[in-house]
């Protein structure tokens, strides 16, 4: 089915806007691809260094450019549950490549930090910048010019966007993303959230909280709620970077290993030495990006992708805007209820029909583009499948179910959970912001209340514990933007604000920082730009000012006289506490060079 008229119109607008940058990008990509197999340009000493530890047969083959060499970029470490399974992947990939007549080498590793560990800690101020650092680190690995294709091993929040930026920066190479899958279901997410709120109210102690958290995060794989990490996996599949049906298969299973082996063999087939050359930068185009945004809305995905998708698109010369994302949200219904937008986790989503059913529904109604290239071939229709384990360890694919196995978790277009994706852009005299309302009750979509101002998460938590916040208010947490302190997630604000909302107060959040992909039931205008440190209007708010947040009209207004607002001097604060410790001094150049949130909060694409 052809794409929905409004989907097509928005896509065409992105194509037109992107023409100058996209054309320059493709010219550079094609010039790089035209040089042929890249090892041919290496001198003998260069090549000898590059394959010193290979077998004699592999050395002979690589020296003659007769076989393809896969470069593995890995985010493995054994602290992160999501990345620990990657420990065994290089050996599996090397073996699979050899079976298919190719070679595979680990080209490099990239850092992979856990936002779950660093939430509310100084290290979180490195988190967003780690995305661009990951792209640069992957670029170092691929710069050896030894490879015909790349396999990217990464899962979590900033890691996948960073790896995508690298894949598109080396867009003349084919690239496949190889996931590790979610951990098995532990303590239900709503029970974990309930214990967190009880702890915030002082009704349970640290021992009870730690027990609940440990039962929730309990083994290898991605955290099971639908935050940024699992949103990443959805994106890689719907954008065509994953093998079909591979996103949400648990680690350590025979099917998981079979999909990894299949990805290695497929990567060899799509190199310039094969018959289906699929360079990543040609494969990903404006339609692929729109498909990613549609998938984000249909699943109620992470707000972090209002930053990451913009930066990822820019790596391919594509100019995606918050306005595009917001307009697509108006068209795309919410089809998934996965925590924090419901009680289910991603394993329940997978069991209900998963990505295959979701993509089938979206295609059926023209809400995604079918006429795209993917690592699997031509057309998104090939992704409307369930992956199964066949004989001798091969991957079999069956058509995904016509009806959801669990309509409470995964629904059809005819009976959506809500009419739109719930991710909206806000505009007004306070600048631009985004808000996710898929988990916010309708009666809280408009909040008008006085401002209570904080310059850190801790200040708000202290005020809550002292009983100073038992009233209607909008918490203004400013100087949390990328230039101020690296734009940390402000996830620790969720429990106290949630408690106050449950007590019957009308509360909301306004910040130039980020909320987690797990942000939920409290209305939160986030990523406010211009940020406070740039003298943005958020720095002109005074204690007690009335703010109106209207997620229905899409407005964000400070209800003061325009002349009064213009006369106010922006507040300036001492940020020196954010500049040292836990590596923050190393990222000073990033804070100075970073662009605004609506341009992806990137140091790589801001000029």
C-alpha cells in the first residue's frame, strides 16, 4: 500500500529541505565507494599490520582482495546487563564469516555507560556527550580502511545513536546492527515503581528498595521497560538496520545465536564483492528516517529520540526537525502499551506479536514507507514476520499474526490505545520544548500554576522531603541543558513529582534538561531551548510567575507582560561545580561546542 498522504507530504518536505546537505553527503559517499575494496589502497607495511594475527589462508585472501572482511565495532563490557552478552559475539561472528567464505575482525571498541547506574550522579553529565564520543570512537576503528562492511554491537541509550552516526559517516560501507535482546521478565515494572514511590515518601527503607530494584534488573539483557534502549532496538528494525524479527529475542537462546550468525553471513552478501551491494548511507534515506519516527510514535517511545533521531539524520545529510516529529505524532496512533505507558514489558510486547505485527499494521494503513532498502533487501514488507529456529540452527521466518495475541499490550490501527503518538512540540514565549503525554491522564494535559525554581535535582528533592511542595506548582529545573552541564537525565524527579500528583496536586515540570525514556505520568516540558545558560527565556522566569503548559494546543507560556519579560535580566549561576570530577573536566570542549537541543544537542553537526 502506498504511504498515507500526510506521511508522504511530510517526507517530501524533509526531502526538499535536505537537498543541499543530502546531495553533498551522497557525493562524498559515492566517491569513497568508487575506490573499490579499501584494502587495495594500503601499502604492504600497512596491510601487514592489519592482518598480522590472521591465519595464513586469511592473509593470502585479504592480500588479494578476494574475500570480504567484516569490521566488528563492539560496545561490550561486563558491567552492563545489555552489553554483557556481546562477550561471545566476535567468536560467533568470526566462525560464521569463515563458513561463508569471509573474515571478521574486531575493528574497535566503544564506551558504553549505563544511565541506570549514573542516574542522579555526576557521571550522568557525560551521558549525552558519550553519544558523539561513541561515533568518534567507532570512526577510529573503521578508519583503518581494512573492511568491506561493519557489524555494530550495541544496545543502550546513547550507544546505538552513536553507532548509527558512525555507520552513516562511513556510509560507503554496508552496516548491520546485531542486537543482544532483553533480559527475561523480573519484578513487574509497576511494582518496582510503587516501591520507588514508597521509598520517596519514607514508607520503606533502602533494603526494600534495593531488593525490588534487584528483582527487576536481574540478569543479562536490556532492561525490560520501554525506555531509550528498547526504543533503539525498535528503531533499528523499522529502519532496516536489523535482520527481520531480531530485536527482542532474549540473550543466551539458540535463536539469538542463530540470528547473530545470520547477520554475519548477510553482511558478507551485501558488500561490494557480493551481488547486493548495500552501502548504509544509500540504504538510509528520508523515508527510512520517517519510518523510524512513525515507529517511535506507534510504540510510545523515548523522548530522548527527539534529540537522537535529529542527530542521526544529520549524519546522512537529512534535516529532520521537531516540527516534523510533532506533525507525524498527530497522524500515528499509539498501538503499544509497554511500561511506562502500560503494565507490560518488552517480552510481553514480543509475545503479543512484536515488531512483525506492528510493522504489518503500519504498512496495512500506509503509515510507513514500504519502498525502502534494508539490510535484508528491498521493502519493509519483509519485516512483517516472526523469527523462529529451524532445522540445523537456521533462522526461519513465518508471517506475523493477523491479530494481536494480547490486545491489551499490542493493538490494531482500528482499535488504538489513543489516536496519536503522544509526543508533541510546545512553542511559546519560553521557547521550544517537547512533551510526551502517552502516559499522562487527559485531565493533566493543561497545567497552569506558579513557578517554583530549582537549579538542580537535589534542590527539588530536598524541598519535597522538607514538605515545602504540597501545593499546585510547575517545577522549573533550569541550567540543565547541554552547554550548562551536558544535559543529564533528571530521572530522580519522577518519584517526588509522582507522589505530589497522587496527593491531588496539579504539578508539572519545565526544564532545559532531559527526562528518561521512562518518563511517565507527570506532564513534563523538556529539552527547552534556548537553554538557560544561553540566556534563554527560561532564565527570565521568577519564583511565583504563572506558567501555562498546554499540551492540547502545543503552547508553553509565561503569563507575564511582554514588556516586563523583555526588561528582565536572565539569571546567571555559578556552574563551576559541574566542571570537575568524574571526568567532567575532560568534556569541557564538548560543553563549549555543543549545539541546541532542537538540532540534536550534538558537537558533530553544529556549525
